[in-house]
């Protein structure tokens, strides 16, 4: 079966690559974020119609990433495995973008290999409509000048941090190797409407609140939808200054849906084997592919994220101010309201050289709160990153960083009590 899966993977990749020869490989599509350095600091693609439609176009792209990891770790109980210095599993993405009609574009991303899924795995895709001329020429032209309708199964547009995160092998937009500790990223069936005008941005959307899909209704599935949105302002003030400020929300009132906002990534953390324990007397170990991140798995969740972004010449500032809380009256053995967590994070980056091909960067990220209202102690996680990078070309990035992550406070137990890991990460990225 494993051999068949590998054959299917390569055949599917070959079909996609071959299909690209049927149509002209196009380096730029309508209302599209380039998958290379040109897409850096692009959030939602704008409404500027700068690419003429000349017929159906298929663009095949991809990402490849590998890291050299040299980390040390410890905890209060001295139960963590010893980490060596070596290469991690290389990861790869396959991206397909198709200009179907004038103002209508499709996107699909698949994970060819990831830490959590070594085999071929579909991330998702969407259909974006910036024009409705397929109904009839000029249909709602005055509305679609500002509006965009997107439908699909893909990452939910909550917050701005997901535009800068590493999505498996696509790390070309991330100044560091790993994402924020509370990594707001989930792929869910969704529909959204976005309006953009003169720097103002507004988004409303709805999902079914599920990462793993099923159609059954029972005591374990209440099928409550999630609602999300964003309001913001993004303006290139002059040639040297750009200002952006957005506020986002994600709300789900179900007891069994909406729990994936900080756990919807299927690929795994960049920090391999951190917080893994040595085998016990029964040869059992603890640890997972997503350690280094935190997900409280709140039900009836309300999450708010504010993101300031400033770029002045080569200096770049990006921030995350986030609050996530939940409430569940049906917990056992007795009702207990869920708690809340606050995440604070900030990047400071200086880009320099021809075309800003080099950069140095620092990040500080903290998460603090309680998973349950009745918890006696807060949980706190903090991480600092220092590093830099070099864009050898618009498609190739190398970066190096030093990091330290700590689990503080008396609320942590087991392998997390007094835990910390630190050391060096070197990463190479190719995206096209």
C-alpha cells in the first residue's frame, strides 16, 4: 500500500507538471500573491487589475525547505531526550494556480512531504472571484470594483500572522524558521466576502468549524458554524512609508466545533523532537509533532487578534496582540468555565542591500493564561529569536537564527515543568 501511495504521488505530480505544458506557464496571474520574494509583505491581494486576461492560464509552483537543527533542552524532572545536531526531514509543497476566467482564479496547495504527513496530503484550495462577467458582461461591475468573493477549503483569513508564517515548505515569507507559539492557522470549508477601497479593508466569512469533515450528527457533534472577520487600513503613504493596522475575530459557540483555530496545521512544528521524553519502564514516551506551540483547544471560542505593521525604508515592524477565551458548561466531572490566553508578539526587521536582499531580525513572543477558570496557576511560555537571512535570488532564501523558549510558572506539570530549549537553526528555502 505504501508503494502504491508513493507511485500515486509521483504520478499526480507528473500529471500536474505535464498539464502546465498545455498552457503558457504564466509568472503573473490576476489578483495574485507571487510565491517568491515579490510576495513578501503582501497580505490580501489588492483590487488593482494589472494583468490582462488572454485566456485560461495554468501556473505550477512549488516550495522546498530543509533545516539544520542544533538545539539543547532540559526540564525540572530531567526526563527529556538529548538532542543532537543534524538535518531535519526536508519538506515540499506543490502549488497549482489557474486563471479560469477574467477575474476568476483557482488555487490548490498540496503537501508532498511534511513532518506530520510523510506522504502526499492535500492542504486545500479555493476559488476567488473578482469579476462576475461570467454571468453576463459587466454584471455588478460597480460592486465588484471593490468586492471579492472567495469560496473553498483553505486557510481561514483570521489575523495577519498567517500571511507571514511558514506553511510547511513555504517559509520564504517568514523571517524565522517557526511560527508564533499560538499559531492561528486552520483549514476549513469557508465562504467570505472582502471589500477594499482606498486602503480600507473589510472581511466577513463563515466556516463549518471543522478540520476533519463528516456529515453525521450525534451527541459528539453539534455542527455549529464559525464566523470570522477583519477590519483594517493599509496604505502606502509615500515611497518610503507604509502603514497597516487590522483587527480580526473568530467566534464559534459550539461545544464540538471551532477547536482547531490554533491546531489546524497538519504539517508540524519546525523544532523537531523538542519536549520529547526518554522511554519509561514500559518503553513509553511523550511528545508530538507540534510541540513548541500551544493550543488550549477552547470550545465556544472567541478569539481577537490585532496586527500593526509599519515599514519605513528598510525598517519593518510587525506585531501580534491576541486574546482567546472559551466557555463550556458541559465539561465533566463538573461544569467548569474555560479560561483565556493572551499572546503578545513582535518582529523587528531591518532589510538592506540591493533590493533588500539581506536582513537581520529579532522576535519576542509570549503566551500567558489559564486553560480553565478553576486553574490555580497561570501557564506562561516565552520565546526569543535573533537571526538574519539572505535572498540569493527572488526564489532562494537562506536564514539562520538563535532561539530560546521557556515554560515558566507553577502551572506546568510533567515534561513541561521548568522546560526550556535553545540553540541554532539554519534553513534553506526555494519557492517559485
